[in-house]
C-alpha cells in the first residue's frame, strides 16, 4: 500500500472494492436457496471506510458495488457452474445496490473517527439494515422474489448489529493500539526533554557562577593594574592590562553563551509544570535504569504525600537526580533506595535514604564541599565530587537547607532537604 498506485484515491478505492469482494465470498445463507447471503463483505467494507477516512463513502460504495458485481458474475460464468452471464448479472445486481446504499447512508455520518464507538456501531447497523432493505427491494423488482416475514427481518437486524459492531470493535481496538503507541512515544520524548532540561539547568547554574567569578576577577585585575601603574611599574602594569583584556574577552564570550542557554532554560521553565509525584515517578524510573546499567539489583520505594504543581521542576529534578544517583552509586551490588516527599511547617521535605556504604563521621562536614568525594572507580580514580556541592547550591538558592545523617539502624545515609513551599509551589 506504499506504491505510487495506492497513494492515489482511485487506487485505494479499488483496493477497498477488491478486498470487499473477496471478503464477501466468506458467507452463510440463513434462508433457503441463494436468495440472500450474509457475508463478511459488509464488515470489511465498513472497516475499510473507517481506516481510510479520506475516501468518499458514496463513490467508494459505487466502485465497490461495481467490482463486487463483476467479481461474482465472473465466478458464476467461469467456475463452477458456467451460468449464463445475464442470469448471473440479475442474481447479483442487488449486491451492487447494497454497497451503493451502504456508502450513501454512511456518507451522512461525518468525521467517522470522532464518533463514539457505540454511536458509530448504531449508525453503521442502521446503514446495514437500510442497505439490506434496498437489496431485497432490488431482488423483488429484478427476480420477483417475495418479501421476508417479520421473524426473518428481526434475524437480519440482529445480524446487522453483530457484524457492524464487530467491525467497529476491530477499528476501536486498532485506534486504541495506535493511541497507546503515540502516547508511549510522547512519554519517551517528554522523558528526554526532562533529562535535557535538568542537565541544562546544571550547566546554566555553573556557567552563571563562572561568569560572576570572571567578572570579579576582571575588576580585581584592573584594580591591580591601576595600582602598579601608580607605583611606576609600567612594564608589569602593561602585561597585567593585557591579561585583564583577555579575561574580559573570556567574560564576554561566556556571557553570550549564558544568554543563549538562559533562553533555552526559560523556554523549558515556561513550557509546563509538574506534580511532585510525576517528578518522583520519572526519577525513580530513570535511576532504576541507571542501576541496571551498573549491574546492581536495587529496589526503589517512594512515599509522596505532597503532590502540588511546581514550575520549578527543572532545578528540583536536578537536585533529586543527584541525590538518587549518589544513593545508587553508594550501594555495592544490591540494596534499597527510598524517596519521601511531604510537607510540614510550611516546608517541603525531600528525604532520600539508601543502605549503601554510608560515610565516615569525620567526613560529614566535608560532603558538600566542591571536589570532596568518597567514590573511586576500579582503577582508583576519584570522582569529580561536585554533585552534592551542586545540590547544596540549588537548595541554598531556594532558601532551604540540607542535612545528612546515618540511618537509625543499619548502614547507609539519609539526606534531608527542607525547602520553603512558597518558593517552589505554583500559585493557582
């Protein structure tokens, strides 16, 4: 269905007609003789129209009626009975009328994909019933057959309901599958954007600090230049002025990069908000994948009783991700990581606990210092030691505080963050 022929409407209409004609040969005859047949053709025709929503119902019904008529006449003439063509034409002209009538009635149901499945099935059943009546009337006029009894009409009505709801059920199942696939893809993209936003916030945070540092360094360097010049140390002053100018160029370049990153960061912050429970679910899922990547068996537990919306989710994601990733890395092979988020006394508390190797009591005051680390790889190389320092800076920016303590029982560490709720909760 991807070739040039089937990209055109006429090609798709011919495909519908051919598929309906073939499906119509799978049939049962509920009454004596071959006066009236109940086949899968009508169900296939309805399903095709639901799937190919751009096709006009009436024109497709006319094309399908013509192809079904020619197909059945060809079968009668060629195999197995070699019936006379005119007699076969008269026998099957009513089938063509059925599909034309079916398409005509369905053409009044606009936007088939937006109709409720139950209403859609009912409308299709009515179309099937009316088309059956048109087919019977045609047979009466062409072949002189008698009308059906009331019980037979009731039977046909039941068959119409069953096969139309069968087709709409298949269509609804396919639509739900597509919707779930789209939702899964959207969730994957959202997770990617959240990870990108969290990383971007960290880079902006540190770049802003670097720009401030460079700016102070430029001012101090220029002040020292003026002092050297006043003391008559012209050569040294000139060299220092060149260094100051280079530092100033670095500052301007850093400011341009920071401005671009701030635009992206502001777009991320303005894009939406998140509930705290959504943040917890996302972070536990990503850190569970991180634990599997490290070959560790870690179970994650969460208890979130504060579930308000926040538009400061990017820095909060950065903060939480650092704490959870540290907890994962602190566990040797298997263990448990717990996350609790709750409100108390106007503050939002975030508690991350693990049963890993913990920390030395003498290191408590050094854990949040830049460059300090207790993590080494298999070759003895130390980690950068900026994760907890970054966490502390974010907490301070929110006007909160962070503490670390040993669990009441067992090994590990407990990190407690308390942030004023007013600084992160989105106002209604």
